[in-house]
C-alpha cells in the first residue's frame, strides 16, 4: 500500500523455514546466514538451504 508520499513501503518477511519434526518456524530475516533460529524459544537448527514455500 502506498504511503502519504505515494511510495510503496516494503515490509520484509521472516525466513519462516520450519524446524524438522516440530511446529516452530525461523524468525530471522529472509537472507540470514548460518543456522535458523526461533526467537521465543531460542531454538536453533541447521540451515539446509532455501525451503519450499507453500
């Protein structure tokens, strides 16, 4: 949605890769390096590369 100046605002989404065998999703930015991380539980898991969405 454009802001008052008519410019579009980009809101980045989180990585959202799901932890294997769990319901947790990565809460880091979309292009983060290293392991995935869930902020609330402070869980980490291996970054196996881009996850399929959908």
